[in-house]
């Protein structure tokens, strides 16, 4: 179906006020298939900022029909003038690919994912690339108290004893509304009061912005009409050698530095924090200096055994809830691709994909199944189970009428 936009048109915007151009994917849902319906180019004119946004192009196409609802998923592509791009699906407000030039100038897709919405809906193993919420990571026994009232959530993990990543009907299973911005895509979802056990009618927003310096910003905002808990993150699986490297242990040669995390939260046998915080020094969790994932992943250390490898929440040094702090640098010597991660959240999960490789997993984009330790995740977050843990000061509580504002930035570059 043609759209009433000139595919060759350019939009001239002032960087001090980026105009939001609206486009609801529902406008195109009554025809199938939804092919590339338009392409928008962005130019910054006469304002001295041609480097950041000039040449950004955004396109969309049909990504498949969601079997449970009959809705159509839409895939958006943000492409910069260097040939790098990010693909984003309305289903789960999900990153389905990030394509970055390597040290030889070849474009590499560095994220695991699938070619259509079907595998995301039918076999959502690992929450690949999705927006996680309402509350990321684990809540022990699926219960929490807020304002003196107890709330009970679905226990979908650890043989029905913990609530994890928002449950089986979390944000990663919803088809979000979308609109095109000058430099990105904004996704919105309205959660009803007590949906999936969480109080409050919540208006959640996730905005992805991608620039010519290969910075991908993920901006989270939300408001609720009741006090509630909220802890949104992104669950992208990265392999900087290229996502086609799907074999077991294929990520272990990546070099990791976690420069601002001198402490970690100690887990119980279900990988739920006990409330104790320990120093990373003299443990396998110490990445203050660069080292390969392989160096310590199989060390004889109780916390590693609980996670079957790296699967730990790190505490961010000098966190204040406002400034963006660099929390991770990961490099592939093979491609030269480097990922830097920064956030204004208090912690992050470093996960070495120890539980991939299940028989129920569908094949990925390259045609093969993603196996154990074929990727890594950096998931900024409030500490797991913080709402039930007295020693954790930041609880992830969103008060009625207040606005939730947090951010994650994935920055890609190349080093020889």
C-alpha cells in the first residue's frame, strides 16, 4: 500500500528542537504484505550539526502476523550515512539486528535474532533483543509489598518459585505502537491496572535513537496513575565476531572490561540476590582490567556455579541516578568491533548466555541455533529483587504522577 510521503523527500530540522514526525503502524495494518512503504531522510540545515543526524534514513516493512492476536508486526530500520543500521520490531519493542562495519569495512550483524516475528512469539527463549518489563530480572516468590499491600505475580522461573523478566506476558510479548522521529523510533505501550499482577495504568515509552557515530541510545520513560514498580531494560545478545558465530563457546574470546563496577550482589541458589554485596577484587567477577571471558568463566567459584557461568548483577560505582556512567567495554579481536555501554541505572547484569542451546529454540537469522555461550548480554537495571531487599536502597518504585526516566547507550567503534 503506498503511503502519502515522497520517498525521496528530506526533512530539515533544528538540532535544538528535533521535530517529531508521527506515524502509527496501525495505519498500514489492513493490507498484507507490508513492504518497504517509505524511506525518510534527515538533514540538518545551517545549524552546524551535520555530523550527528545528517543522512539518517528510516524505513519500515512487514515483519509477520502475530498468531495470538492477528496483529501485524512492523520492522523499522534506522540506517546512518556510514552504512550502519539498527532493526527494530514493534513486537516487544525489540532490537532484531545491529549492523556495524568491522575493521576491514565489512558490515557485520552483531546481534542474535530472527527473520520474522514468529520465533519471537512462539519460542521466546532468552528474550532476544526485547524490551524487558515491567520489572526486569527476578522477584523472589513472585511477591512484593508496596504501601503496605502485598502483590502477587506469576512465578515463571525456578520451578514456579520466582517471577522473572515480567513473566510470560511481559513487555517483550506485546505489540507496541510506534511513531517515527527525525532520528529514531518511539514505541509506546499502555499497561492496564493489575495486568500481569502489577498495579497502575502505566504508559510506557521506549525510544531508540541511532546516529552517524554509531551510538544507539535507548531512552525509557513512563507514568502511572498508581504507585507501582518498574525496572525496564534491554536483553540484546551480542556477538561482536558476527551473530552467525552461533556455536557453543563462540563468544569466549571476547575481551571484557567493566571499569566502574568494584562490587557485585551475592546470589542464593536460585540466582536471587541475598542482599549481601561483595568486592569483585580477587574473584572471577573482577573485570577492572581487560580479560577474555574464557579466562575465568569455568573457575571453581560458587557464584559462577549458580549461574553456570557469568550471570551476575554488578553494582555501578559513583551512581547518582542522573549522570551516564561507562559500565562496559567489550572487544572482538577478530573483527575489531568494540561495544561500549553506559547508563544512569544503578546496576547491570553481565550474562554469558549460559542457558542458550535448548532444543525448543528455533534457528536464528543465519539458519543455525544459537548455542550455549554464543553471545553476551549487558543489561542495565535496578538490582534484582530490590523491592524485597532492605539493603538495596534503589527499589525501582515509580510514584503516582512522577515520570520514570532512564537510559542505556550502546556505542560501537573499531579498534585494530
